[in-house]
C-alpha cells in the first residue's frame, strides 16, 4: 500500500464522515446515530485495506461472488461484511457464513432459505427488508403495499432478525425525487412499526448512497451505503 493511497483514503473518509455529521446536525441528530457501510465493489484490495486501516471496518458488497472473493482476501482484517445487493436463493449457502448482515432481503422465499442456513450455523442473521420504494421495474424489493401483510409470516423465522428497511431512490429526478422516495420509506416504516409483531424490529433505515446520502440522513436514514465518495481519486 502506497503512502499516497493511504493518505487519499484517509482524506476521503474524513470528508464523508464530516458530511454525515453535518447532515445529522441538520436533522437534529448526532453523527454516531448514522452507520456508514463502505461499498467496495469498484476498487481493489489495496484500497480496501487502506480504508480499513483508516478506521472504516463495516464493508458492503453488492454481488455475492465478489463478496466471497473479498472476504477470503481480507480474512485477516477485523471487518463486518454486509451484502447490499440482490441475493439469489442458490447462492445463500455460500453467502450466509460470510456475512454479518443481509441488507437486501427482497422476498419471503429468500428469507426462508437464509433462515434455514443460519439455523445450520447456529447464529441469527440481522436483516433489512428491501423495499422497491421508487416502483422501478429494474429494482428488486418488496412492494410497499405488500410488506405489511408479510410481517406475521416474517415473525415466525427464528434465525433471521428483521431490523429495518432498505431502499434506493429513483434513478431519475435528482435529489428532489430522492427526497420523496426517502420520505416515503420512512413513512412506511413508521406505519408498519405501529402494528409490528414483537419479534420484528424496524429501527433501521438504510437509504442513501454517494450521490444522495445527505438527503437520506435528513429524511431519517440510520445507515448510508457509500462507495465512490470514499474512493474518489483512487484507481480501481
């Protein structure tokens, strides 16, 4: 790892944390109420190691195969892995032993399979329910109106701990559209939490990426998933 790479990563991380803190202040919260998941899919191992050395130890990958590879490469580091992208059921067996959190559970069938594999391992998997809040056909996730009727079924799983919701803003419409989507996800969470089974906690709201995480925080995000802003100026 070059000193230049390490310095650039430290600077980027400090800037992102500063922006998180300022957005939290604007929303009447503390910076430590917002968790940062560093999405590492665009960079190589040296940049990830530099990021961990700089103090960011919660890492996310969107593709299971890349997650498996990265987890193996970085097995010597004290990191917490999140899967933030779509997980097919045929990849659950290899994925569950690697992850600390599943941030993108998008169907009852998938959650049932994760529950089975987690039971075999003897440990629960904290999980966020992905919601297709923008309604775009290309996105995965529960339809907002369908999520409420699923809660009783979700409460039956013993090795999947539902901790909150995750969503992505519309691809079109800029920050105004993103703010509407984030507000809609927060409002959905609040409605569901009012009549939620005891086994389910909807405390977390994972929303916001490099281009819109400050707006997401202003609208109630407790987790932001940031990639390119952490690796600006770094060669993949």
